[in-house]
C-alpha cells in the first residue's frame, strides 16, 4: 500500500495533507519509536485536559459491535439500533475513571442522540449530559456531512473560553472534523484555533477483552 501515499500526498490539502505526512513519518519509525510517540501524544492530551484552559475532548462512543445501524433504525428506539455491549459499557466507565483519577473537572458533556453515544456519555459519570444533534452520525447519509461538520466546528468555537468539554460522537463525524480515524472509545483532544480544530493528542483506553 505504500505506493499510494505519494499520490495521496500530492492531491491532499490542509488537514488531510498533514494527516498523510504524519502517517508517512510514523511508517518510517521503528516499533518502539511508534509506541513512544503514541505515549507522548497521550500524555500531551491528558495534560491539556488537566490544564483547564479550554481543551476539547471529542470521543467516539465506546465499543458497540458491528457497523452502522440495522435496517429499520429509529432514532428514538434503542432496540432498533446498534448498542454498546458489556465490554463497551466497561470501557466507558474506565474512561470516566481515568478523568477522575487525574482530577479533571469537565464543564460540559455533549452527545449524539444515538443510544450508544448517549449511554457512553452517561456511563462516563462526569456530569450532566446534554444532547447535541450536530454530533449525530451521518454514516448513512453523507449529503449533510460538510454543513454539519461546519456547524459542529462553529459550536466548538462558541464554547465559553476555558471550557473543558467532552463531546461523544461517531467515527465519521470525528474524521470529518479532525482527519483522524478513531477506534471505539478513543478520544481526540484539541483546541479551536480560528477556523481549525487543532489536534493536541489522542487517548485510547481499549475495551476489556479487546475490540475497537
């Protein structure tokens, strides 16, 4: 697959170009160096959240086996949706514990209206959860992806200065916002800078027994 990267680099612009270049840099590193880089990024992410200076944690919902949603999906009916399993519930609780262990006070917890996201947000146990439709998944309909991502970015920029917020959403939404493809339960920490969301680091606490 390496032969695809030069083409991707030449065509990519902005955040996507930076992502491709970062991937190329990682591929050039030996295994221990990759792990060290990952640990460094995670430490920077936790440090940013601990500083109470407006770091935003954009989190993919915890492990919910499968892809997308079943036929007949209805937003208000969890029985029609793909939901967290026991490992995903344990993963969400573990992530909430990690925040508490570090003394991180969260000002706002915002979530997609999908059941697996709402349950993740509640199981974090970090405070009152508020639904935010612009965090809803557009996996099944990409026509609104660009405008919804722009609204989400504007909402993040509009948070009061110094707000530490956790936003629970979906892979497609996070990738559109940050150019990062997160695993289940992974947190992308960043800050709004002008029109951009600048990524500081990534936090990944796997579900018990594996799974992404």
